[in-house]
C-alpha cells in the first residue's frame, strides 16, 4: 500500500495527472486506486462520467510506473 501523502508519490501522481489532462482538483479520486494497486480497479461504465473510471485507472497505472512499481496484474479494459 502506498502512502499517498508521501512527496515522491505526490510528484509522480502530479506528473501522471498532467500527462492525462486530469485536473489537480480530481487528483484525490486516484488515491483509492493507489492504495490498492493490485485490487479490482473499475472500468468505464459508458455513462459519460467525469472523470471517467478509465482515466483514473490510467493515471493510477502511470503513477505506479513513474514510481518504478508498475501494476503486476493486467489493467482492466
């Protein structure tokens, strides 16, 4: 489990958000995914949600890559 308040994690998350175009104000939506990187991550429901679950998953996965701890199980979708 990652400490999402760790400055290194925050820097990686900020970079991943910028790359995906996810506003800083929505960064907290990624925290649950980072806390359970091997858990069942949500998939897009097709309902036009903002932010889309697939965007949050992409940001979480990219954050883990930037931290050098990529997700071991496949990303849904």
